[in-house]
């Protein structure tokens, strides 16, 4: 048995809770012990496994799979599991994947359903994000998998800031789902090589991307030096991947600095694990991630224009930027909350046809673990696949009955690309590109114009993400449109199975948009 992976924060949290949560999996139950990452996957396994399996999920109902922190109970379940199912494609928080991979016993099947289901005819689509911001949208990205070094999905690529020059302070931070900032770079307190620049380091898995905000306290030219390392496993000696200096023109003419100017579209400070080098990976024309190209940091300037000047919002959480009302230059995070993702949209189950591919992979995996149950698993899977075929027809016919002019989905979470693609209901709008501050007048105007120009009848919120959605609710109220529920990643007390979730979503869309 491998040493359980656990953070000090998790240990403390569980200790405070008294460890009262019951543990589902054990070594004294004759059934096949199955752990999944999410409740949706657990429901699929129960339908295939029937009475021969005992299933528990790491991420509980009502929680956000993108940000959940595993507990001691979760780790204990993983240790006893005979088989594990994750969605992956970077859907789950990296700590969930690490807890799963580090604590499974040797030889236990560890199945990434979204990737494996493509062999069963699942159809995947790229995750194309276009926030249409007034300034450049700058994140961090890891390209490549690093397999030649033994890297896997639990490995970390460490992007560390080692030096900043400029007239003021530079802070790169991520705003969590509930407004709490997490720092990636903070020049205020300097950079400490003695601890490996721990306080100024972003950790990403291979083939991942993350959003963040960038704030500058004074106008002028800033130069940020960063280095990248690959930590193949916890405790292993990092593999150096390169060092680069990136130039920002803040509130000054970027052309006076010299070189190619990036001032719009989507860009990332990127590290290529396979080529062991760093560069800018950008699409200055705003065509989405699939159109990004490589730019040399030595001859490229990132523009932070005067229109990026913002006031520091009130609240203790933003004291690091200055006092409320102070002006800072800021490139916005663009997407609310912790959201590390890859090139492929991981929410495959919003297309029922893809879920059928999941079911076939689950069936074959359970047969491999428990050959004596092959007949039962096959019979259960056949019955469930027939139910899903009927469900697919129901969702398609229900959404098709909505007048075409009304089929516009406005929501807060980019989890519905497969629903849009499979059933013809395009995602028409999002809330605000900048969760670090109150939505600007321009942000609200964009959303208002989307609702007004398309004559949107309703906007849709996921129950577990309602705390993020005050702006959408306010704009909907101003425009006199309904606020209706839709389920993306998680169940709750109302909707507790995949079939009920998809039927509920179809019914909610029809009722609110027709």
C-alpha cells in the first residue's frame, strides 16, 4: 500500500469535524468496492454493477468538482477500492486526482472515463473560450505530457516567479469561487530562492491551463522572470524546463518598448514540457485557444492599456492591492473561480450518447475485475443503455420543441458545450469576465444586450453555484426574464440520478424558454 497523500489543511479540517462521516468502503465487504470522483459517475456504476458493487464518490453532492479538497474519509475509501473511475480531462481538482492516484493499491484499475470512452465512440469537442475582453486575457499553460520523464496526471509543473523589475508591484492571483484570492506571483514581499520560490509558484498538471488576474500598482515597463520545473512525483528531484523574462507595458505606449505587441485576445505564459522551453502562446485576434501561436518573449511586449485602470474594491480580501478606491492596472481573470482545464471540454455526459460510451467502458472494467459477474454486468448494462437511448430521444425531442428563436442558453458555467452541440441549444452568454471586482458597466451592458437582442426568455443557474451568480440574477431581474435551474456537474436532494438530471434539464429548458 502506498503512503496516503494528504495535506495538513485536510488533516486539520477532518480533526475539527470529529471524523464523524461514515466510511462506505471496507475490506470486510464481499462486493466489489468502487470509488469514483463524482456522484454522476457513481450513479452510472451503480446502474451497471447492481448488487455486486459498493460505490462511493469522493466529491459529494452539491460540491464543485473543480475545487473540492479531499478528506481523510475520501483517502480511506480510495485505499479499500478494487477499482476507481474518474472523469479526468482535467475536470476534477488536481488534489482529488492526486489523492486517488497516490492511495490506490498496486494493480487496481484506475480508469479515466472521458479519455477511455473515445474507444467506445464517445465524441469529444474542444474547449473554446472567448471572453471577448477589452484587454488581453493572460493565463498560464503547460503544453505536452512529459512522458519521457515518467510524468503522469499526478505530476506537477512548477512555474515560479524569480524576479520582477518595474516602477511598482506586480501581483498575479486567482479569485476563487467565493472571492478569496490565491497568489501565484507577489512582488511585494520579494522572491526567496531558499525555499524554491514557494510563495510565488503556480503548480499545474501536464497539458493544463489556468486563468488568473494580473495587477500592477504603477504605470511603466515591468519585466517578470520565470522558471519552470517538472516534479514527476512527490519528493522527486525536479527536472528544469527553462527560464524566460516577459515584458509588460503598463499604461504606456507598448510600441516604444519595441517588438511585437500583444494587446488583445487570449494569451498564456507557457512552458513546453516536451521541448523544455518557455514562451508566450497567444491568439491576438480573439479566435479562441485553437488558434494560438508561439511568440518569443524576448521580442514580444504584453500591453496593459490605460483602460485597464480599475479601482481596488472594498473588502479585506483585496488589501494586497491597496486601499479601497486606489487605482491599479489589471488584466482580468476572465472566468470565475479556480478552473484548471485542458484543450478538451471534459463535460461529456451532457450528451447522452457519450454517457452510453461511459457505461460500456464501466461494464467492461467491472467484468475484468469480477469475471464471475460478467452475465449480470452485461444484463444490467444492456437495460441501462436502453434507458439511456430513450433518455436521449426525450432530451432531443423536448429541446427541439422549443421555438428555434428561443433556444439560447445563458448561464454562469461553461459546462454545457456538449448539450449545445448535441441538441441544438447554443450557449449565448456568460456573467462577468472579471470576478476580482464588481462587474463593470461594460460587463453588465454586454450581458444585458445579449439578453435583450436575442430576446432571451430565461437565464439558467446551477444550484450548487448560485453563490457566484448575483450579477446574472440582477440583470435577469432588470430585463424581466426568469431565473431557472439547470444541473451541470453535481446532484442535490432534488436531482439525484443522471437520468433525472438530464430529464430535469430538458424540462427546465422547455418550460422556461418556450
